[in-house]
C-alpha cells in the first residue's frame, strides 16, 4: 500500500470466463480499503500536572549529577560546636541587623554585623557573623573641656544627629564619647600624646553625618560655637575592624570552642555561627598558618547565538552554552570539566556534557551548579563586564525570577551595578583629606 496517497485507483473489472456474462460488483468491491491505523501522540494530551512531574524528575536527575561535586560534609565536632573553628578568610563585609541577644544582652536595636567568609583546612565553607564592633572616629579635645562639658556636648550632639537622621530607628545615635590619649601623625609633634575625644556612633553611615556636623560647627553651652577637626573619619568600617583586630588579607582566623553560637542559617555555607569580635584569634601567616586552604576556583565562559552583524544582546539573543572548569587550590588539574548546552551536543572526551531543551533549563542548571559546587573564587575572561551581566539580564528577559540568587546568602539577589575606577598621579578634587591618629 502506498502510504503517501490518501486514495487508491479503482481496480480493473475481473474478466469473466464467459464474456457474455458480467459479474455483479458491489460499491465496496470497486475500491481498495482506504482505512489506516492512526496512532495519537500521547504528549498532545499531557496535563499540566504531567509537565510539572516531568520537570521535577528532570531537576532531581540534574541534582543527583551535581551532588558528586559537593563539598565534603562537616564532622560531628563541627556541627555540634564542640571544637574551635579555624579558617582562611577570603572576604569581609558588614550588614545592618538586630543585635544578638545572647552575645550582647544589654544591646538593643540595629547594629553593624561583620561577616567573614572563608574555608577550613578540610574544605568546609564558613560564614562567621561578628558582633560587638562599633564604628567610631576621633576629634580634637579643647583643653577647657572637662567631664561635665563632655556630657553636655554628648547631649547636644545627640540632638543634632536626630535632626539629620530622622528616618533612623536606632535608640541612640551617639553610643558614647570617651576621652583618650593619642598622638596625631600630622606635622611634627613634640609631646608623646594629647587628649582626643573618641566618638562611638550606632551605625557606620552615621560617621559621615556626625563628621559633617562637627566640622561645620556646633554650639556648646559655656564654650560657644566650636568647630572640630576629625581624625580617622574616612576609614571604611570593615577596614577599621581589620586594623583593630590585627587581621590582614587572606590570613587565618580562629574562634575557640564554646565562644560561638549557632542559629538558623542565613547562608548556604556549611559552617555558620555568631561570635563577639573580642573572641576572634587572628593568626600571623607563619608556619601552619602560612598554608593555603583548599579554595574552589570556578572558571566559566558563555556562548550566545548572536544575530548576523550584531553583537549579542541579552534582550534578544539566547545563551546556548555555558562551559565550567573547577579547580582546587594547589591542584594542577580541574576536578570538574562541564559544559551545559541548549539542545543536543556531541560527546566530548573527558567532559561532563549536559544538554537541555530550553534556555530556562540551561540557566537554572548553571545556578544549581554554583550552589552545589559552592566556589570560593569565580574567574573568567571579562566575566564582570559581559558574562555575568548577560546571564542576569537574560534571565530577567525570560522572566526567570529565581535565577539571580547566585551568592552564598539565602534569598539575596545579585544585581548588575555600574562602577568606574580611575587613577592618576595627582589627587582628585574629591579626595578625602581627613587625618589619622596613632596610639
């Protein structure tokens, strides 16, 4: 039967043995049977539940493939907080949050919390929340200022700070003012030290507003209008913390057993805990503490299907491939060689190839790889100016709201931010000319 034809020619009449007689034919005998079996594609009748189930199965299959690249699980000694935690720190920043009630029972309201990210010698990722370190700066102290004058000055400055920071909900803007003995490093100084006032504020951003008030002048009862020179008021808060705690870039930090608290995790790190800044031990990079932790370094590159004569644009051109290499610090060869492709791809020797039907699946698979592998460092050619922004903007174009949660903090979305950096042999006009003091 010729399946390409919908109808067949009528069969020629049968020649009877006796030509004088014709056999009677019925209409059914005039044509060959036209009926054919038609098989319906069951996928046409897939319900929404079937699609959801298939998506879940695909994601579970992907998760099982990614799990083999996860970090080694922490020992019971770590999870039970029964041993000290030593880790090589790789990044330090701060956030504003509520004071830790157990560590700081006498504190209330918002406070700056230092976050230190790093890796232990076993390869466990660490997020350490450090409490109790306060932002501060110095001003010159007039010789006539006594304890009563400082107390009145505190009250006046608190009132002025309230006028400037109307939207802030901290209970006190100026936590305290102390008289300390310091020595200015500006100009030649004969005396070893002189009195300064150390002003401790509630939040790091309040250093700038307080500095502005004092440098413009403030009216003090009995002393009149006074302007103050500020010191150390241009030191970034995280850097101030590192200086005061003798922490240098990339050194090892240790928190003794029993000196930290574990709570509901806010990050994807394997070890997450809270401690006071005074309990941190900063190790000099010598001996055992001069060695490098087994950092995980991800190198990646994307490929886009650009239009002829146009440079790829995330609003139009799809991501068709993401290639990934992950190397352990100190190792010569990567332990992950992976490529994620849109549609099929021929096998590549020594490479784990993952192919997906949709671009959405490609992007979410890469996000899942980041979360499972948990790289400490991400590198690549021009990734900050092209690859990463392209992935984020492409996901936004496709409406994949869950994609940009790429960092270690849960539910924290990555955003593209334009920044510029310039350097010249002369000081820019906006250079901050605050002065510094030393003990």
